[in-house]
């Protein structure tokens, strides 16, 4: 396990997830039911997605190096543009729609509902694509798995327990712009590496 890869993946995935619709859905579910049960369900859903992303990333590593680097650069660029261009209002509205009326009372229903919302909402999501990308880039599937899952579980804990307070202190638009700029920097570095190699 490579600690620097774990930390890098953690930072990028957390930045990408904070302004995401599933974080908003977790925030809303956490305000309507016991946050612990929402977090457990969301974490289980994220574990499914990270596992799928790591497997997909492993298959990408079978491509020739140059093709792989081009795909990695394109995905980082697309992620940056997504965070910089798509307004946070649309993400908030989608998250609210996904969580609307979905949190019943018994603990097992809360866990199941949160799991279902995350499993459905995260397919093809930016954080899943970033996880695929990091596996392809670093060839460290376990390190990427740990970093991505830890980031998603941390963000879902923040969302379930105190997300509304976080959004009052640090607006989603600011988080999206910071995440987009960081991903754009990563894309520029990859592009530079492609051109100079």
C-alpha cells in the first residue's frame, strides 16, 4: 500500500464528492433520519461503486501506455470542466430529488434507502470515473480503493451529520471551483507529460 497514493486519491475524490448530488442527498436524508444509519447505508453503496471502479481501472491498465495516458488526461479534463461549468444549483436540485421522501423510520429501512440512493446515484459519477482513472494512472488498486472509499465515507459522514452547517460556512460553488481547478491542474500536468515524453 502506497500512502502518498492513498492521500492523493483521498483529496481528489473528497473534493469531487463534496459538491456532488449524492452528498446533497446524504445531507437531506441525514436531516430526516438518524445520521448514523444514513452513513452506514451510504458507505455500503460507495463500497460497491469503488469496487466496480477499481476493477474497471485495472482493465484500463491493459491498454498501451500512450492510449492509457490520453484517457487519463481526458477524464481529468472532463472532470475539471464538469466541476467548473455545471452549476451547483443543478446538483443540489438533483440531490434533493433523489432524497425526497425516501427516508422511512426503521433503522434497516434507513440503511437500505441510503444504500439504494447511493448505488443508483453514483453510476457513472465523477468520483467513480476519477477512481477508475487513478487505478489506471498509479497501478495501485488497493491504495486507490482505500483512498477513494475513505474519502467517500468521510464526505458522507459530514453530509449525514452536519452537512447543512458545512454548506453555510463553505458554499458548494466555492468547493466546486476549487475541485475543478485542482483537477484542471492534474489534467495539465498529464498533458505536459504526454507532450514531453
